[in-house]
């Protein structure tokens, strides 16, 4: 046996040992996830837990941020994210069955890919021809996640006004895809019929009403104030009888309808913008430094 072959055999045996250790840790990790599922189900080994008690996008993001903060060595950070997204999603499936429906809009291939990257390869994904179909199935319980294009100005049939209600169980925005950046292409919102999770580095999403048409640029002019840290994604007329218009806004941080930011915005707009309605919050996507260079 040559010296080189002997050295390679030794390294491969070390790899086999590490693979066994990784496998043991993965099994241990899922054993702990199963214990969490059983605790939430009141001790029932096969109890299904409502998604509202299981979904924690803020915690999921915090786990991956923590791992990336301690990461070093030759492994690309994107691999760490991909592996843990698979683990996190599979762990969630121990608590409740998962199904996803998507509407891809003008970029169906990109939205399908970012959905798969987020949920992994085991969760069923079904594509529909309209956002209304997806939101109908989500509201009826025929799926528990919807992936929809981030709204743009001047869309013919915007989907986001359907979320502008205080009714219990109304779907809410819980994540922004793709989860890993930097990213310059199309983006999508992940929507579920749960209240969004708390966490660090969150962005809140609200709708506000006006009784006069306000351009997106005009609203963003008010939101440029550093005290607000907001952005207007789109505006739409939604009640022609009462001449009401709806505006889709995001704000840095996790906010409530009673946040002082809305009083300040009302002051800056001369009272034009009112009635904030919370329609979701999502953890800010993770920007990989190696990819940004």
C-alpha cells in the first residue's frame, strides 16, 4: 500500500467517524423536537398541534443568526443555512402537517425556487393561477402557508387588502423570502393564519386608510423622516363608494397600532393617513457577508 493511499484511508476513516457523530447529533436533535411536540400536545406522542402554537419564524431566524455568528472554517455559510432550514422545517413537521400553496405572478420559477429553499424538499407545494385562490385555500384551512409576490404599485388585482381586517384568524405576513441575501430579484411574502412571532431584527407591516388619493412617492416623503423608519410599498383605491384608499407600509422593528410612530405620521400627513391595521411582521432576511463581497 502506498503512503498516499494509507493517508487517504486514514482521512476517510476520520470522515466516517465524524459522519456517525453528526448522525447521532441529528437523531438527538429530532428526539428533543419530538419531546417539544409531545409537551405541546399534552403528552400525546402523535398529537397534532395547531400551527399557531408551533410556528416561530422569529426564533428560527435567531437560531440561524446565532449559528452563523459562531461559524468559521471552510464550510460556506449558505450550506449551514440550507442544512438548518431542512432541520427546522422537518422539526416543525413533527408538530403539525405542513402544506404550501404559491402564486408566482410574473416570476413563478423564482418564487417556486425561494419557496423550496425555505421549506426544503419534503413539504408539499402546490401552485395556483391567482393569489385569490391561494388565500381562499389558506383561509379555509386547505393549506397552512401561502407564498405570494411582494406587492408592487399599480397591480391590477392586489392581494394584500384582504389581510387588512381585525377579524381573528385572518392570515398574516410572517416571513420575507428569499430568507438569504443579498438579493436583487423578485421577493415574496410568506403568509399564515397565525399571529407573527416576536424576535430581533423584525419589520412590521401595516395598512393605513386615507379618504383622498395619495401617491406612493408622497407617502414615502413623510416616511423618510428618521423618527418613522418606514416605507410605502403600494397604494390602492379599495372603496369607491366611500372614496377610501388603502396604503401598505412597513416599519423597522416590531410595532403595534398604538405605537407613537402612527401619531407622528398622522401629524406629518395633516391627518390624511389614519386607522393603522397590523397585517404582519417578519424577521429581516439574513445577509451573508461572503456573498456580499
